[in-house]
C-alpha cells in the first residue's frame, strides 16, 4: 500500500477530539483547544506528505471551534445564572 492511500491517523484523532469538545460539558473547552491545535498540525502535515485524511482533519478543526464556542457560551450562562441566583 502506498503512502498516498493511507489515511492520516492524527486526522481521525482531531475529528474525535472535535466531537468530544461539542458533547462533553466544561472539559470540552480544553479538549476543543487541543483539537484545534492538533487539526492545524495535521492539515499542514497532510499537505506536506500528500496523505489522505484532509477532510477529516478539517472536520475536526471545525468541530473543535464549534465546541469551544459552545463551551464558552455554556460557561457564560452558568456564570450569569449563579450571579442572578445570588442576587435574589
């Protein structure tokens, strides 16, 4: 099997981290940041080596960004909820 036909395993890992960043509350923020970094490195590595898996790495990058945004919004809502509860 040639190198060009093999899927980059880091692409699958970045996609997995991106999905976990969306699903897991609070810890998803850290997982999402790690997923963004891993996806960027994987996309650059795929462009250099010509391996397949760029679509998975890009999907992992997008999912990680969405996960980080969701987790930040969740943290803001929890903070506001606690603040408003204390004021009552």
